[in-house]
């Protein structure tokens, strides 16, 4: 099975627990206004790669995965290529290496997607906006598939992290955090970690290189102190629910 690989990172530390080998697959159905990797969005592109070839390469790094490390499939949207991901997951699991999925939940829950999720040791799911209207406005898609994936992970007892990018002027206040929590409701009790990420401008140069309009041109990076305050607010709210 082949899939288009956009890039790989052999010493990733932000895509799950421990040291990880991150595989970024090409293509994404969403068009997030704040995407910092717009070059991964087009369905065309990437390097066609055999699953067996990728697994062989990853195995060279196995010694680095001690202490909870492993492989993370990201993108783009990794679940656009569920059969490829599953083949890699099965082969790596046979060699004692666990895999995580870093996904936007953009893809419908087909049997192939369910199988890839089931074979993962954990899922990192982006909850981008707190309602359907803002998903359409800022994400270019629907909230339905991400919520369906969330519910599937909870049903399966999957180890689950949630992430939300906080963008100045869009969702950077306590009221917005309350909206995300209202959306999640009791689901949040089954989440191991809910992490807020700061919007940054490092991807702006990629829009220029691609010749694309940047939807958030002129938007400043989120202040780190503000992010910390919002994260503390979110953590405290979650603690009261548990």
C-alpha cells in the first residue's frame, strides 16, 4: 500500500508522549484560516511511499522510543489514507512500536478509518471551533465528522488528547473556552488531556511561497501569557467536571 508522504521528522517531541517519529501525509479536506502548514493541504503532491519502506526506515529509530515514544501519523490529514496507516500500525506493533494519530477528524468514519483508529495506541484530535457555523467560516467544513470520531474514540476507550488552536480575535477569551466545554459536555471526562495551542505566524511565509491569499494576514501571534491563563482556566473547569 502506498500513500503520499509530505515530510518526516525523526525526533519529534510535540506529537504525543516521549520521542516520536512523525510522518506527515499529504492532503487535507479542511481549509483552516489559521493553518500553519498550507503546503500539506493539496491532494496532489507528496512522495508516494510504500508502507513497508516507511516501516523499515522507522525501525532504525526504535531505540529512541523507550519511555512511551513511538510513531505519530499526522498531516495534512492522515485518515485520508487509512489503509496505509493501518498497514504501518500493524507492522510496527508487531515490532513493539506504538502509533498515534494526530487528526482533524475531517474524514467520515468508514470501516477503514475505524480500523486505523482501533489499531492506534492514542488519538490526538483537533477541535477547531465550538459550533457548526464557525467550522464553516474558519475551517471550511463541518463539525460533524470530528464529533463522530470523538465519540468513536470514547466508545472504544481510546487514549485521547484534544487540541484547540487559540487565535487572537477569534477564540481567545474565557467565553470561547466555555463554548468549547459546552460543546463537549460529559465527553470531556473521557479525555486524558485538553491542550490549547497558540496561533503563530511562522506559516505566513508558506502562503507567500505558494502564492496563496493568507486569510489571517496581519493577525499577531497569541501572547504566551494569555495562552497560559486560558489553559489554566480550561484545566480548572475540567477539574470541576470530574
